[in-house]
């Protein structure tokens, strides 16, 4: 749109701008365009800065978690090597597992369900281990694998099998 047309739209058809008014209008448009570009640059800088801050915070949190898990992971790695050589002490995996679960609990990761326990089936908490045998809600099931919950959010449902009412193995 030409400046004269813009002037007429703003001030009416009968108005004709002077050369000075046109120059002032051009200058004002240039100022507004510069301000707009500066605002765009500032918004992009703020977005990049916030992204970098969030990434650094996430990295720091993950590093703290992995630092706490480093010892049990190192033990598991050594135990794998010893197991391959047939020299693994029988209680070593249990000690390492306890250490690992304590570290995870400090990060609000909890195991849900007791392996071997009989519970009423709840599709929100349980996942059948066999795809061909999904129990109905409330039906007794045996917990075979504990579920995993992080800060109250279920990451993995407990793995269950139908319970026939007889004795069961844990």
C-alpha cells in the first residue's frame, strides 16, 4: 500500500499529506519496523536462553541420578563378569539389587505390588503376562512382576497371571 493511500485511510479522502508529513510517516514506519525486528530478536534470544537453561537443569538432574546409580551398576557389571566365569557369590545379586532399589527410592521410584501376592485384578494397575488370558476386574491374580511408579505416575503395570484358587509359587 502506498503511503498516500495509507494517509487517506487514516485521515480521510479529502486530506492530502505534505512532503514533510510523508517523510515523517516514512520515518515512523521505519522506527516501528526496527522495534518489531528488535522484539523478534529479543524473543528468539529468550527462547534459546530458556532452552539452554532447561537442558542444563535436566542434564544436572540426570547426572545426579546416574551418580547415585553408578555404584550398583558397576557392581552388576562385575557380577555379570563373575557369573560368566562361574565365580559369583550367591548373595551378591541380592545386595546389589537392594542398593539399586534404595538409590531409586531416593528419586521417588517405587515398586508396586508384592511378587507372589494374590490381589484382585485391576486393569489400571495390572498387566496380564499372557495375552490370551486377560482376567476380568476383581478376579484374583498372582503378581509375578512388580510395577514401577515414579512420583505417583505408573511407568509400568505389575505383571500378573490368573489365580486358580489353589496354592501358588511365589
